[in-house]
C-alpha cells in the first residue's frame, strides 16, 4: 500500500517539475501529471539501467529509481507527447 502511495506522490512531483521545465502550456489535470511522472519514472529508470548498468537491466517501479531519473523520463515523454499531439512548441 505504501509503495503505491509513494509512486503517486513521486509521480505527481516529477510530472509537475517536468511540466515546469518544458516551456509552453499543457492542458493536463493533476491525474495526467501523476501518470506522466510515473511513466517518466519507468522511462528514466530504464534509460539509467541501459546507460549505467547494462548487465543488470531490469524494469523496476519508479519509486526504486532516482527522482532525477523520473524527471528526465517525464520531460522526454512530455516532448514526445507534444510532437505527436501537434503542439510542437509553435504558436499560431
């Protein structure tokens, strides 16, 4: 139970920081921000496993990886989302 609560809290914080770091406005509610942060934790954790310990590759939950990795992963996902959603950082 505490693991799930921890994932939600870290997901919210990582998603919020990622949204602050990426310029532009996203119409995303707090649940979307939590999901962005949790998925960012998986992306950041996977990237850190591949870069720093390729012989120990695993897909652990984001709570067991660093907060910084979750932010990096969330920024990557947010940029990918914007590219495919047509935002692209351009104004009309």
